[in-house]
């Protein structure tokens, strides 16, 4: 297989290095990642300035843009043929529930999916232990499974791995996204120049973390695998909006 790797933590991130090392044993890989941490960049594309593609000493390519830029540039301009898969990660921190809306890790995989490439986003539900090797092994197993038995139809999988040694995992569970309470308020402070500045507040705690959710799977030390889709249409409200607009 030929796999394109990216992330949102930057080309220097330890999770990316661990993922590249593991997958290089089973596939030909090419890494195109942001030049700096772009966590929370979501699906943004850079349209107001040109992008530069450079190569690091370790063979990874990096781009002065977002995770979406990296995958878009690689698939539509850099590579001669489509990769067999896009793998994004390993993110240092979970991407569960509402996090997927903001996540640059998920966004890189989403861009691959939108460009017709089966894609996987993998995150370590980190508690600072840094068991990247566990997540890398899970990613490798999933890539090998995909190579031997491809899923039918478009593929966009969001994978969260408990931050424990591999032998302590309690299995794999196919999940739905949970939900969080609203985010904490912004934190107001003063800069050294006396200016008022604001830091985005922490994500809200889990609200829907019941049976079948990614939150509960991680709590049980189980790998969470959530198939994602891009259609945001709220089909159940179509008729109500038509009535509201006096169209029926």
C-alpha cells in the first residue's frame, strides 16, 4: 500500500514519528504535515497566500498551512497517483464527540475522504503517559485489515485509543459520537503590554457519554472506531422549514 500521512500537531510531533515508523514496515509512506502546531484548525483551506512545500532532514515534507492544505496539496498537486489511504495522527489528545468539528486531525482525514481516498484519523486519548506505540500498533492493524479486506463504500474512520500499554486494551468497539456540554468561557487576562487578551476556554465535559459512545468506550479502555460522514443536512427538519417559509 501507498499511504499519505499527515497530522495537526506539526511535522516534528512525536505521535507522527511513531506512526510513520510503524506504518513504514507494512506500507510505502509519504509524510506531508503542517510546519507548526495547527490544532483546532478544522477543515480550513489557505486561500489568501501561497503555500510552500519543504522537506525536513528526516524526510518528512511540511507545509506552511493547515492539515487540510497538506492533504489537498499532496493529493491534487504533489503525488502522481492517488494514495491507497490517508492516515492522520497520532494526535496527542482525544478527538471524540463535538471535538471532531474542530479537530485538525480529523480534518486531514476528511480532506482525503472528500478527494476519494479511504481515510483514517487516529488520536491518543492522552493522560500524559504518551503511549503512542499503542495507537501506532492499532493504526497498523487497521491498515493491514483494510489492505486484506476493504470496506465497501467511502471510508472515513475516527479512531480514539486509550492511553495505556497495548496489553491493557480491553478490545475494540464501533461507536457513535458522544456529545459535550458547551465549552467553558474564554479566559480574560492582560498581556505584558497591558492589552486585554483572551484564551479560548476548555472543552466542556461529556454530556452524552452513554452506551455505544466513543466516550464510554475510552473510559472502558476500549479502542473507539466511529465511521463518519460529511452530509450535514438535517433531514428531519426539511418539512418544518418548508412550512415555516410557506412553501407547502
